[in-house]
C-alpha cells in the first residue's frame, strides 16, 4: 500500500464512484501503541483484492483487511477488524479469526506489537432501473427511482424519449445490453405501445428483477406469442406480472410506488434485522 495524501484518496474514490466501479474502503479507526498507520488512514480495495490506493500499514493488517474487503463486497455488509498481538488475544480469551460482538479479531505478528481497529465498508454501484416504454407509469417510476438510490436508464423509441426529464442513461429502442456491473432491475411499462418487443428485450438479458406492467391476461397472451416466436418458456420463470406489490394502486404514481417497493424489498432481502 502506497501512502497518499487524504485528498488524493478521496479523489480516487470519487473517480471510482463516477465510473460505477465496486470497491471497498478500509479506515483505521483506532490504534494502541506503535503502529505503522494511524487513525484516519485509508485504503481503497478492489473486488479482486488489489489495493488501489492508500495505506493502512504493512503485512500486520493487510491480509485480514483484504479478506474483509472481499467479503464486504460480496454481501454488502461492513466489517470491523481488530488486529492485536497474540498475547492480547489470549488475555481476552480470543482466537485469530474469531468474531465476537460484530468484531473480527486478527493476529498481529509484527515486532511493533501494536493494535489497530479497522472499519471496512463496501461501496457498490447504484443499482440500475431500466424502464422500457414511456407510459405514465414509466415516467412516474423514472421520477421516484433515483430517490431510492437507483440509477435510471430510459429505454424507449427516440420519439418517446422526451417524456423523460433527466435519466442517467438513454437507449433508443429496446436494444438492452448485458449489465457490466451492479444489479439491474427491468420494468416494462409500454402499456400497449411496443409491448412484445420490449418484453422480448427485457427477457433476453440477465437481470435481478424483470416486471411487466399489465394484467395477467395480457401477460399470458404475450407469453403465448413470444414462445411461439421462439422465446424459451423458462425465460418467463422469474417475470413479475402484474408488476409491483399489491398496494391497491390505481394512479400511475401509486403503481410506480408499488413497483419501487417490490424492487426495494428484493434489493434488501437478507439485510433485514432479526
């Protein structure tokens, strides 16, 4: 890890966020006795374990921090690592690798025999909400989704793009690509204009969530037409139709809210407390 000025590290973090790259930030929050890095020192760690920037000390802490960073990037949960000399762990009745009260303990084998507490947090790209179509529900969803931390991709014919005020990305037509990173949530809200083309495109790429704004009868008719045209029946296995949680929604804004609620519930699954 190469020492860097704090401003340089923060700029590197900003660059990664703008690029939509997942990474972890390790921050030394406490030191006791002699340690190479002091409280406030930071390091930026990529998913493959590469330390891109920063400094939190040498081999005394590096292995434990990189492992914690990779785990945090895998599940999104932060970690607190306490690196201590073997005798300090023994005095506390602790073993290296043990986790107690949310703190994972690691052994410091360096001659300094100091102690460091390091907080590791994942910084993930904003999940992408791809909205196919420019119906009123689509426009309402494009307005609401950024408030819940989603980036918005407006996927609609050129003549319909004006319906969207300021999406993060525009795709003219329904030529969806495989997402390069991060989670993707696709909502087809064509509502009678290009339903078949949009749904075919939505089902053609891997996504965390695919939903169709329409009735069960309409969905069944589209399923029959698309499978007859060669779309594999299993492509419909995870399609949510009608889209959204059953909130009794009526207006476009209420329907958009029900869809967003379903997306958030899926996004946060496994992160709820007991």
